[in-house]
């Protein structure tokens, strides 16, 4: 344990290759980010009961392992109502793997060989989710015991065909009451929060993957690419916040240009996007 590092969260690593476990420990720099490794497991079958009993805050897992895949492990953990973050490490960039991983609400999808920048981004994202829970959970618990469960369910199912009616039915609630909880605690509607989750994940994939815009739209829950582009047009604030990344990352900048070519943006929208770019330059 490094001196001066305050451990806030617990982590478990699952991979059938011992050298990969060592690589994960080294590349992710977990202790530097306030994570304590409480267990490393070579098989998902041994990891599952440990995760359920120890309730770690983060699980870093491979996908392809004998007997049980990492995705099946995540599904089993979710079914046990263990509320932890997941980061996937894999040697496969297969679209179907990534799409299913997103449907389970993973915080990151890192390809082998591991890159420190990519692992740091995934770990930071998981930590932000955990920090958010720590700051909001007590208040939400005090105000309404059900809302945190609703919110966590949306975080792990936003890429699916999710409606206010289906969400309310999942928790045996009246849809109108369910809707009022989002307005009361988040100051926004169910639809606005769902869109925010999807757009945030789309930005993450745009920055950290090579998937096309059409594939990203499908992966985060937008079945219609043209509707996805329309939503992006109206999300000026989110795009402004990330314009520096678009500008400095060559890969992302090219893909942003791809999006611009495929969509017709209002003049006012383009002007809003150019303001922060001028400031940066």
C-alpha cells in the first residue's frame, strides 16, 4: 500500500491468464486511484460467489474465459443485485461483444494490449460513477428508497428499448409517480435523463473506439441513426464541453467531421460550436 493514498473503493480482477492479471494491476494503477485489490480470480465460476459475498465496487474482467464468459459473469452479478462497476479487458474488438457489454452498463471496454491512457480513462469513468453514488445515495435514500434503484436500473439498461411505462412496471410503480420522481430528484424528465445517458456513452465510444457513428447509435440505444444525429444537434452544451477533445484528438476530429458531413446543422449551432474552438486556438 502506498503511503498517503486514501483507499475508497474495493476491486476484484477476473482473468484466466495470470500474466494478464499482473498486467492489469500494473497498467490500471488501481492504488493510485484509491482502489484496493481484494481478490484476483482465474475463473468466473470462482469469482462470482466472491463478488456476491465481498461486494466490490469495481470488477475488471476478461471476456473469453473457459466455462463462462465475462459477459455472462456480469449478467449473473446484476441478477444478484450487486451494484458494482465493471471494466472489460479483451483481445477482441468484435462489435457484438461491445454492444452487449454496453447493454450491461460497463464503465469501459479496454482492448489488449492494454494502453495506460485507455485504462486511465475507463478507471476514471468508473470512479466518477462511484463518487456520484456516494454523494447522492444518502439524500436519495432519505427522500425515496426506490429512486436510487430506478436510477441504477437505467444506468445498466439505457441501451435497451426502455420506456417510462416499462421502467415503472419493472418496479411495480404507477408511471405518473415514476415520472414525478425524476422531476423531483434530478430536475429533468425520464426521457431527458435517458437521452443524457445515451449521449454520454456515445461520446465515450466516439472518443475510445473505432466504431462508425451508425454502429455507436445502435449500441447506445438509438435504433434510428437520423434521430440520433438530430439529438446530437440539440445537445450543444455537451458538445461544447468536449470540443477541446474533438479538436486535439486527430482520430476523433476526423470522425466529428464525418458526422458534420452527414448532417445539416443550423448556422446558430455551428456558431456555438466554433466559439470554444476559437478560445482554445
